[in-house]
C-alpha cells in the first residue's frame, strides 16, 4: 500500500494566521494540488497533518474518498505510526510544494528515494538544506519500516522534518533533480500570496504547453487561458461553462445564417471553435493537475464535427448556384462538403508540418470563409480552395515507389 503524508501546518510568510496549504493556484489550494499528485502516484491512504478540522480538510476528504482512498487527519508525528505498516511505502510532500505531476511521478514511482536539488538554487527557492551539496526537494518516498523511527523522537517534532532526518540517517538514496525544474516553473515551494501570484502564470503555461507550433486559433485559445484563466479558475468557473459559451456561439452562428447573415455566421462558428479549445485546455489543466474529470463538456472531436456541419450549412445557404436556372438541386452543398472533408483528410495523409495544423484550425477556416463571403465571388472561392488544397497535398507528399520493388520488371 502507498500512503501519502500531506501537511497543513506551516504558516504563510508574513501572515502567521494563514497556512501555506490554503494558498490557491488556479482556484484550488496547494493541498488540493498535492492530493491530486498523491492520487496519481496510486496512494490508497492519505494522511493530513493539521491542527484543526476545517472546511478545506473536509473537502480534501471528500475528494480522496471519491477516488477510493482512505483519509486520516492527525495532529502529531506519533499518530502516524499505526497508519503505516512496515511493508507500505510512504510518500511525503512538503508543506507548500507545487510540483507538476509529470515532473514528480517518474522519480517517486520507481523506488524509495529523497528528492534533492543543488544546494544554492534549492535554498534560494526556499527548500531546506540537507548537506553541503544538496537541498531537500520537498518530496520523498520512504519504506514503511523507517516510519517506526518516529517513536524514538519527541512527539512535538514536525512529522515532515522528523521523517527527513530519519531518511537521511537511514541513508536513503538521494536523487538529484535538475536545476531546470525550478527555472521552468515545474517545481515550486510556495510560501506567500505574492509567490502564489508569481507562480500561477508559469503553472498555467506549463499545463497549456504545446508539442507543435500552434496554429493561429490554438494560439488565441492558449493566450486566452493565460490572460483570463486565473480569473475564471479563481471564480470557480468550470470548463463546461466555457464550453457552453461555445454552444451558444454555434447556435447563434447557425441562426444568423438562417436569417441571411452568413458572413457573421462564419465568424460566430469560428468563435465557437475557439471557446471549445479554451474549455479543452481548462479540462486538460484539471485532469493533469487535480485528477478532475469534470462534467461532460463539449470539447471533443464530435463537437468539432458539429461546427464543421455548421460551416457546410452556412456555405450552402450562401451559395448562389441554387438560383441559377437549370442547376441540379443540392449542387450548392457539394463544394462545401468536399472542402470540409479535405480539411479532415489531408492532415492524416500529408507529412506533418506547421501547415497541417492550420488545416485543423477552424478559426482560420471561419475567417477565410467570412472574408470570401463578404468580399469575393463565394462559389468560385470555394472551388478554388478545394483545387488549391489538392494541388498543395500533391506537392508536399513525396511520391511512393513500387510496393514490391524486387518484383518490378525493369527495362
């Protein structure tokens, strides 16, 4: 069994009445972030050192039990002894530690270890010195048998400080974390409100980082999260509320097209896609950092298909071909459908590059369609766009050789 030990004891710097664990990042307390990390590490028992049973502690208990973990509140180090067996592993997280799960899971998941930092940058970031070369990294994994050493120490000792002393005396291996985890914003010891405000933008950027060069719409969505995400999260706005804004924009876009305002309709559909991307980023933050699944927000592929259906619908209504005498009924639907299908198909078959992410970007598609609707011959632009995409795909896709070169007859 894995047991997690969290703490709600250390005071906020300059505010003796406040506790570090109650400082908020992204609208959730540091203790809640640590609970998410503990659950991600597979802890089935969570122990919190606290002097009083507060509303925040009760909230942590509900989350832990909802994920199938047992929850305990203790007031002294000796109270931990009956909760950790010799065969258990104890995960200890320092009061105020904010670590990205991806940075903490690998070093803590392998074997018992004390995470350490280079002494000078570690102490400058607020971490405790271990020896002449190392500072405590704020997290460690101990074999349960070492916890029995708490019985030899005075009960008034801070459990975390006592366990660190026991781990060092027991020659538990040190694992040096690279100094870059501090500079990149993946590992923090938050001690005050000012530090929390400073850390929060870095924390958001880490959770919204992209593995590829962002397209314009993705950049707008990420920038929106960076600018207004903290306000939304601190206000308790959940991702499904933002996604609901995308649904409203979608309905307004289709409605405006129905009443003949096709150009603003394309813009509203583009806005719906951006709002869906913002909601998806907020969902990603909650899932990665807090193990929150959230309510079923319309942020998946199926919602993007609905937006694409809206583009086809508005483009067909915008087409003038239906008014040309002798034209086949429904001819106005053909080019929009081919265009949208190409936007889905080409990213799957052409070599991945920056342009392929632009093909997935419905902000770009919506603004291009809106510009063509307002300023250019719309039907000609649709067909020219389809032709341009096909020619571009042929140009960027390398030709393939024979399927069986050894069997190919050569002159």
